[in-house]
C-alpha cells in the first residue's frame, strides 16, 4: 500500500458539485476582486474561527507582513519569534526592515519558550510572534504576561492552527493580530494561495483592509504605503464551500492522531507528540521525534515501504543562509529538534486502515535499523 504524506483528492472530490457551482457563480458575477463575495467569506470565516474580525488576504505570508505593517513595525525594531517554525514567520519581520530575534522552543509542544523570549527582550523589542505550530496553541498566558510587562504587540501565527483552542478560547483571540493560511496543506486548504488576518479590534481590521489595498482609503488617495494583499473572489467562493466542514476535518485528523498515539505508545526510540493540558489541537501535523540519530534512516525505510513523511523543519531559522548577518541567538532545543522530527500522514481522509499501516511500517522500520 502506498500512503502519501498528504492527499486532498478525496476531500475535494466529495464537494466537487459545490465547487463547480461556486466557480460558475463567480465567472458570471462580473466582480472578481473584493465586494460582496469577499465580505461574505470574511464574516463566515470569523464565525467559523470564533473571532471578531477577519480580513481575507492573498496568503498566510502576506497576512504576517500586513499585520506587521498595521502594527507599525519597521527599521530599528526587534521582533521575537521562534527559531523552529516555517520561514515566513521570520522573513516577514526582515522584509519590513526589522530584526527577527530567534527564541528557543519547548521540546514537548515545539512552541515558543517564553522564558527564553524574556531573556532576549531589549529596549528595541516591539513585538512577539508566538506560532501555534503543527496545530497546537503556544503558551499564550506566558506570552501575554511577557508582552504586558514589556509593552510588546502580539501577532499570533496561526497558519497551522485555525480552530485550535487554548484554555477554552480559539486561537486568534489573544493577540492584536492573527495570521492564518489557506495553503492547500493547511486545515482549511484552498485551491492555490490564500490567507486571512484576524484582528482584535474594528480599528485594526479597518487599517488592515486599507493596507491590503495599497493603503487607499478613498479611490486613488493613499494614506499609507500598503500593498496588493487581496484574495480573489474565486478563492473566497471555493473556501466558502469548505468552511462548513472545517470542524469535521479537525475531528478526523484528531481521530487519526488518537489511533497513532495508541498504536505507537511505548515504541523504543520514538517520542510521540503531546497535547498540553488546556489545549485542543487541530493536528495539522503529526510530528514524532526519533532518538539516537536514526531519523533520516527511518525516513528512508518508510519511503522504501511506500509511506510518505516530511521533515518540518530541517534547519533552525537562525542558521539559514539569508540570516547569517544577524547576531547569534542560541536556541539549543530548536537545533536538536531539527535533527529528530519526522511528520507522518495525518490528513483527514487517511482513516483507520491507513493509520494502522503507517504505524506498523514505522515500528517495523525502527526495529530493523
Ligand atoms: C504556511 C505557513 C505560513 C505561510 O503561509 P502561506 O499561505 O504559505 O504564505 C506562515 N507561518 C507558518 C507557521 C506556516 O505554516
């Protein structure tokens, strides 16, 4: 049996007639950018995600850039972000001329270590970006305490965590702004690039909407230098078809995860992911740690057995070539994780039989190394 890391075909086939109808509606609408379709998507998204204000944008990366623009981040500012996350978290800071300051993560939930963040605050620190990695919320109480103490703005990177909960509230309710992504592998996966920015206040949302459209408040009158961060109505229409299924997708991922946890418990050399008390994960990834320097060999063995996997992420951001000129920022846990992590198939439609097959392949491969 061949099992890919990720496969959307079943999920998308089930909704094909609705997608076709949505496309036909937009093609015949004579309105392809902004207006009613975008607004309808935004209000439905805000309800589904349990947040107050949602602004649809062109990608998760653009949501981060737009948020930092709205927060007034620029040259001379420092922004704290985890060393172990997708590149866009940090590149968005650098693209605005500010300095990403890399913070270590905790080895259990893979999220920002607030104690290390506190050690790296300077008088130039303006903001912090907690990432809710792999679908599980960061320790927001600790992050918010740190932010209050040093008057930092908070931008949640929830690209992988739409719908995840922290102590009874969904992510997107803690920071000044929250970025989410509709990249196809994310829990709400679109048909191309897309994202959204959740905003804590109506004023923040209004500013984000203006910045999304070249900082233009009245036609051809520009208050700020924004950008083109708009999301096509075609994409909004397609995402509106998937939105009612978001919880169901998370439930199915969660069932896959629960079965992996049962089947793989007490496997020597394997550290399983853990959901911390108070958290509800949406399981965007199921990421194990392989001890004893055997991660790459295990991955090769799984590939040979037709089981897909991926390394999120192989190199800490602080060691990326493009950040070589930044001052060093020690993050030993992030370093170690990059050599140990391996993400397994977890997409909603995977189902019991394939989870059992992956678990057996993994145990068999590990035992043979
Ligand atoms: C996917 C992702 C992004 C960027 O989203 P895009 O829509 O691909 O631009 C940012 N941060 C994290 C943590 C992500 O996983």
